[in-house]
C-alpha cells in the first residue's frame, strides 16, 4: 500500500473510533479524549506543512460536523499542524530524522514519541478549549481541562500504538 | 509585485495557516450568534441522522435504568393528578392557557466544556421554537437555541450564558441560578441579600417568571453558605452554592416546555433594565 492510502485508512479508522466510542466518554466530568488527532501526529515526517494543514482542516471539519461545534476542532487541528515543524525542530534526535517514515512509537523510541505527542496534543487541546471558552478570565479552568484531557488522550494513543502498530 | 509574490511564497505556510484559521473561527462565530442556525441546519442533515441512529442503538444498553426513572416520574405525576382532580369541571384560564410539554430524547450531550450544548430529536415539525425551556422531573436542563425541522440545538444549563430565576422554597426569596463552570453538580445562587435567613438544605425551586420553565420545579438544595464580601454596587449578597438534582452526564428523556404566552412575556421583559434570567 502506498503511504497516502495508509494515512487515509488511519484517518478513517481513528475518526470512526472517535465518533462511535470516544464521543460519549468523559472521565471525572472533566477529561475528554480526542483520539482522532492521532493520524495527524503520525503523518509521514516529510509531509509539507501546507498539505498537512489542509488534511488537518478536513479532518477537523468532519469532526466538527458530527460534534455540531462550528469550527472549534478545525481551528485546533490546523494550529497543531502549523506548529508541527517547530515542534519537530525542537526535539530533533541525534543524527536527524529519517524523513520517509511515519513517527510511530516503536520506530522513534519511547522518549521521543512521548515528548512529541505530549506537546502536539497539548497544543491541540489548549487551542480547542480556549476557542470553546473564548475568554482568558477562566484560564485556570481551561488549563485544567487541557491538562487532564491531554493525559487522557495521550494514554489512549499510546495504548493503541502498542496494541496495533507493533511490527 | 514580484516582491509581493516572493513574500507570499516565502511565508506561504503562515498565510495558508491564517486563512484556514480565519475560516474555522468564522464557522465558530456564525454558529454562536443567537439567531443564525444556518450552519447547524446544513450540518445537522448529515450529523443528526448519524447521531440519532447511534443514540437509538445505545439506549438499549440503558433501558432498565430509564424504566426506573420514568416509573418514578409517572408515580409523581399520578400523585399530582389526584391532587388536581378536585378542580375538574372548573373552566379556569389557569388550566386552559397553561404549560404543555413535548417529550424529547437527548441525542447529543456534553458536560466537560465551559459552554455545553445538547441536541434533541424534536424540531419545528413537533412545535419546538427557539427560546423554549427544557426540563426533567429533576430540574432545569437548558433552553432551545435553534431548530431544524427534525432536531433542536439547545444550551445546556452548563453554559456560561444561561441563568435561571429561582426561589428558595422555605422563605420565598428569589435569586438567580447560574452554573459556576467548575463542577457539573453545583451552581451559584446569586442576588440573595445577606439579611435573608437561608439555611443549609433549603430546597431551591424555579420561579417561572418568563414562562420558559414552569414554576415550583425543584432544582436543587443549598449546600454552602458564606458571607465573604460578594458585593455588587454597594449591595451585599450571600455567597450561596446549590447542589443540583439533575445528573447532566446521564440525560436521556427530557421535556420541552411550551407556553402560549412566553413570547408576550419576553417582549414585556425587554422593556425593563433588570438582569435577564429565565
């Protein structure tokens, strides 16, 4: 299978998982899981920012339609993909990247993957909850929700990686 | 011109980013203006079918629990019916122009955001109009924001814009109930003066001023009282917290409240400068 179709399958599967199951899950009345962001994290490292942002736009828009949330998820996904090159630069491993691969847990190593996905998911969730609250006056609430949701989403993504993406 | 094109090409990532974000935020705001339901109407034809189908499947998992809730509600209604029956035969405008209720199901619900919304499976075809209240037997659920022919988008009570006029049952004092954004089981009771003799455990009921929610519906009980200087324009108010009866995480069957005079009352209230609460 070509790289493109692999990504497409991942996008469809993770979106379905989000809409069928994780849409109804809220932990401690506080933490939400947005696992549909995982295939965006896992886009091949040589994906150019403009196509990446366009993909993010369509994924976010689809999720927004089913959540009836206007453009909140779209804004968060586009923001995440815009900042991805900077995040990647920030945590370049010794010897640089192998640009042709998808940054899976078992390829990139646990430490790199944890830092990378934690930063990216935090960006996504913070944008999402900030646009949702649309005020800085309740920033503590926004930050708490972001923190708990990031931990939740990160754990789910890690579990799915270890279970299903292992060679 | 060449310089401009070069500049655009050089920072194309940033410009594409700005453009996409502008579109996304535009969608957020076109949806959030009170009257505009166009985006919701467009997307709901796709999403409502999906959500509704999925929700109907999911509800089989909770049938037993729902039966219990409905049976409890039935017994309450029977009790009220027997109390009311002695008035039968009296043609009082109170009963003719009274409240009627449209039973609806929640097909989408959120509680973790700071502004939460519900989607219900009844729309204008069933007589639902924007501005109608939504209740269960356990209290206030929310208020309809916009409708399509088959579905309605509603503010949850867990929304920062929604406030409800309530009354403390034992002493008859009125106040405004507003969610405090932190805890889905708790709300703040505002504008109760410090000289009122409020006690812990007092029941809070709806006041029913706007005909959005019916009067005397129990909403919660007072769980916290403090005098710590909540002052507004020189008036000292009590700092009250109310534990809500409704469990917003498990909403399923709700009633949309219909009142023939709701619009007239709303028009009248627009002429005053009082804080707006339903």
